């Protein structure tokens, strides 16, 4: 949002309409920019995003308002951007098309001044709540990065976890929502370690039983922390269950087989590999090939799914062969 006030992008091929809406919104304290067609609108949305888009339907060129709206919803960077379709069309089918394209609201020309302002203000309030949630999630992601320095993990551990996990997700043809969840969940998988004393985390020898119990509690602590943020709800099964094993011998809940969420299984495999190939206070790092041998042993022990392990190994082999992350 601009420091001068909430921003609105008005998209309409009619110059007079853009002018009237621009003056109306400016008088109410909004910062207004405009575009004359769909192509101009998409170009305007490649920089700093407005708070609301007012979008005409019938415009010259290859992109009408429905097309623009669909593209905004398909792009992760703009999928939550509030869009109001403003149209002279009254047919029920056109209104249904607008809703299906992802519009948050529809207004019919000639636009009622008070209704327009009320709709725009309402959508801006919702956007502020969404932005606040994203900001809170970003803070948690930053805290996760701090774990690397505090707990003796290798530099870039969280990023490697997230990148490996998302590449496995794409190799398995998971949908984009699942891939995004994998990224965040892998990044945040050990966020609960912030509650574990440093003396336990950096202990060079074996842990005492009570210390091991305390260490395992990081999964529940991380789940609880993510549970306070709506934008991180999808990551909770990953954070809580990435140490579960298919034979039920894992923690914290002793889940078996398909009870262990797929995304948590993926992150668990990546985490095991990272634990083996990254120097830790309690062990030396091993080469990737030796780590693969251990992961395959986990399969034979009934802890991990063979197809997931082999997909991960293929991802890592491709990376080391020069196909970067």
C-alpha cells in the first residue's frame, strides 16, 4: 500500500470512464493509476501491486476482463489481489463468468458512487488482513532461518530443505498448492527447535532419556506455533509429522502407513538426508552416496516409502550432475 493512501488500478478502454472513476476515488483519498486494455493492465501489475483492481470486461485486443482476471488468479504473486469487475453487461451468464474467473465482486455500469466506494473500502480492509497474515508468516520464516546459526546446522539448511522438497513434489506431479506447502513446510519443519535449550541441541554425546524426550517435543511445539497463523495451517502436518515412520515407530503420534501425510513423508526423507550429509555436533557428515544407502535401509526397515526415496535420490543426482536447484 502506498504511503499516500490505498491504491486502485482502473482498467477500462473508455477514457471518460477512467477519468470519472479516477476523480471519484482521488477525492476519497485513493491513489489512482489506470490502463486502457488488458495488456496494459498486466504490464502495470508487474511492479508494485495496487490494493484493488477495477476491471472492465469488454476491451480491445486479445485480453478481455475475464482473461485478465483468470491470469491474475493463476499467478501466485497476484492470486489474492482484490478484483472488482465493472461492466455494462447485465446478462446472468456474464455475471457467472466473472465469478468463475475469480472476481471478488461485480458492479454494473452506470456505477453507483456510494456502492463503489463501499465495495472498494471493504476489499481493502480484507487485503490488509491478508497482508498482515503474510507479514506474520514472513516473520516465522525468518525465525526458521535463525535456527541454522543457533543449532549448528550448515549454512543454507532451510533453503536446501525447501528446494529439495519442492523439486520432489514437482517430480511427483503434485499440484502447485501442494508444492507451495512443501516449500513452506520444509523451511519451517524444525521451527519448534526454538523451544529446545541450546545445551541439548549442541550436546556432542548421546542424549539422556529426558533430553531425548525434550528434543522430540519440537514437533508439537512447532505445530502449536504454526497453528496461531491461518496462513500456515497447511504446513502443520509437515511440521508435526516429519519424524513419523510408516511402521509406527516414529514420533510424536506413532502414525502408521498412509496415516503419515504425504508431504510430511517427503520432508522427512529430505530431513534424513540433510542430517546425514551436514556436519552436526554429534556426527560427521557423510557423502551423498552413503546417505542414499542409509535411506534405502530405511525403506527395508519399513520406515519410508521406496518410491519417494528413489524419486528424491534421482532429484539429488540430477542436482549434482549440474541441473541446479
